[in-house]
């Protein structure tokens, strides 16, 4: 029994040691201080990480918090890098941002995908001109064997790109109590396309299902809007030619036929532009017809007067 208890104690001590070691490897905390006269672009590089699997496990949450007079802010950024990445700095995406009073943000987090380094970079200089201490906490989400701590300062005058948070992302919803599988609600592909109800979005937003909205606004360049129909040099298709086209093709000119819509869908913005052009051209046809009818009416009235005169002279 004593040997059994001794074994249990050793196990618990070993587990406690491993947990502490894992905790030390997963977390990093520090405070970096920017001088009172810091400028936009100034940065402090403060640590680098040691992800396992040849760097493929490089996935971290980086949180910062600071106050400067009437400016206070705290934010959390997601940092993702993998093995064989180029040595370059990219701005980490921010998943939350808590601001106070001014609503502004002074700093962002950059990550070097090659060296796995972290830095804080100034994007604003809000607040009173006093030194600004920024508290930083890194949490490794995947496996990590530790951090290197150091301080390197400098200024980045150029705009840098955004650091991808993930290769792609899916939101699957459902009820884990029931036996039915989850349903794909949203999928963000690595090319920036977003699908609702589909894992293969072909456009910036692809929806596999019905859409309900109070209003949909489509923007387009003024030059693409069909007001050119009212220019003096715009030539209308003669009505006889239009009638022949419709009889032969069973659709209006420059309007996609039903088969094409079935196979390829239809762009609402372009369709509205085409329909408006047809309405404007129809308006011109009506104006022409109205002019012709007025002319005919005048001619008929003139003939009627001549007939009346002839009747009177009999």
C-alpha cells in the first residue's frame, strides 16, 4: 500500500511539474514603454516564439492594454504562422478592441512569419505627451516550447500587409444533443470569398438559399449607367428590326436568354442596368410614336377641313 501511495505522489508531482512547464512555455508576459514623443511607425520588438513541428504550430493570442491620460485601450490579436514562411513583418488581425473616451487606438501587433517574432507598432499618438507603458500577454494556442525575450526599437515608415488569421474558416451549427450532423452556416475561403450554406463560394459572397432584406443597394460607375440612351447620337434599333429579332430569338437584344440565366445565374446590378436601358429606349420609342400620332392627327384634321370646304362648295 505504501508503494502504491508513493507511486501516486510521484505521478502527481510529475503531472504538476509538466503542467507548470507547459504553462511556462505557453505564456509570455512583459511591459514595453514608448517615450513621450513616440511617432507613428515607431515599434518595439520584444519577443520571439518557439513553435514545434518545424514552426507549423505557430498560433497565438496576443493581448495588449495601456492607458495614457484620457486614452485607454485593450485589444486581442490573432497571430498565425507556419513553417517555411518568408521573413517579413505583417500586421496581426484584431479580434476585439476595447477603447475608452476617445475611441482611438494607438498600437497594433506585428508578427514576423519567418523569425516568429512579435513587435508593437504605433499607429496613432493619442493622449497626453507622457511615456506610455503597454502591458503585453501572449498565449500559445497550439504547442510551443518557449519564448526569447529581448528589446529592439525602430520605425516602420511603410504600410505593411495583413497577417492571415487562418487558411480558411468554417462555422458549423446545430444541436449536439440530437443525432443529426451539424450544418455549415458560414465558410470563409483562403481567397477571401465567403459562403453561406456552401463550402465553395465562387464570389465574394455566395449564398446557397434564399435572402431576405429590407433593402439591397448596388453601386456602379456613372459611365456604366444607361443615361447615354438620351444622347443625340444614340441610335435606336428600328422597330421592324426589333420585331424580327424578338421573333427569331425570343428575348430582347442584350438581355440574357432563359437558358443562360439557368446555367450561369444573373448579376442583379447588370440586369437592372440593362432593364433600365430598355425602359429608357422604350420611352424614346413612345416619344417617337407620340410625335408620329400628332403628325397624323394634324394631317387628318387638315384633310377633314379640306373635305368640309369641298362639301360646302358643291
